[in-house]
């Protein structure tokens, strides 16, 4: 099966579902850690101790909400997955990640600015919330990876069904997923980079 960013004749460009899910985890994590580290410097309105405690609670809540939200929709799409066709083109992991991050770059910048600004009221809390969101994305991708391993197939979504920013792999526009063998593409179950080259 072909790989790359363009569609083959009669086929569709497909992006890995788990890769789309975890694409924002790294930038959100580092933005959150940096915002929390800088944000703990001013005492804020609440004081540092209360700010950090509130941030820790927000971290846990943010991680749990992001990890659990829309699992029913993902499960429905996973169950209805059809086998990918021989003309379908599997998008490289790097392309999928780059598309998501380019499409969300202003949202990431605004989230970082908001987290940093909130530190003057509640030190470190906003940054820890961003870091919790990143953790939630990784947990959701790991959950998808376990489902892929159990089904012995990787899940893909049509690129043209993603939104204009390269995200929402379980959005209303997505009608069904496509499945391939576990060795297809350049990302392992859960969307992480393969450590060794896989046969497609």
C-alpha cells in the first residue's frame, strides 16, 4: 500500500487517527510546563501555594476530561471500520503532525498567553492545566493504541474529513474509519513513531 501525502488514482489520502489525536500533546506539554515555571514566580492574588495546589487539581481534571471525552464516538467509528483499499494513500506521521500543528499554531499561542497571564491571579494554574490537557491527549492515544492492538489493525481517517486545521478525527464529518494491517505506515499503535522500519 502506498505511503505519502497525495492520493493515488481512485483512492483516498488517509491519516492515522491516533497520530491526529496526539499531535498536540508535545506543544501543549512544553507550553504548559514553561507557563507553569514562569507563572510560579509572581505571588499572584491567591499566593503561590494555593496556585500550585489549584493547578495540580486542574492538571488531573484536564487530563481526565480530555482522555475520556468522546470515547463512545471513537468506539462507534472503530467498530464500523472498513478495510482500506489498495489505492488508498497512507499519510506519513510527520505530515499529519505538521498539518495539525500548523493549523492550530494560533490557538496554541493564545492558550500559552492565557496560561501565562492567569499566573498573575493564580500562579502556575493555567500552565498546569495545559500540561494536563497534553497528558490527556497521550492517554487517549494510548487507549486507541490498545484498541488497535486488540483488533490487530491500525485505524485511519480520510484527510478530507478532518477539519480545516487538520484535527477532529471523530468529528461530525467523519463517517467511518479505514483499517490496515498492524505493520502499515510509519507509526506504531497509539501513534508513536516506529523505532524500526515496518513492512507495508
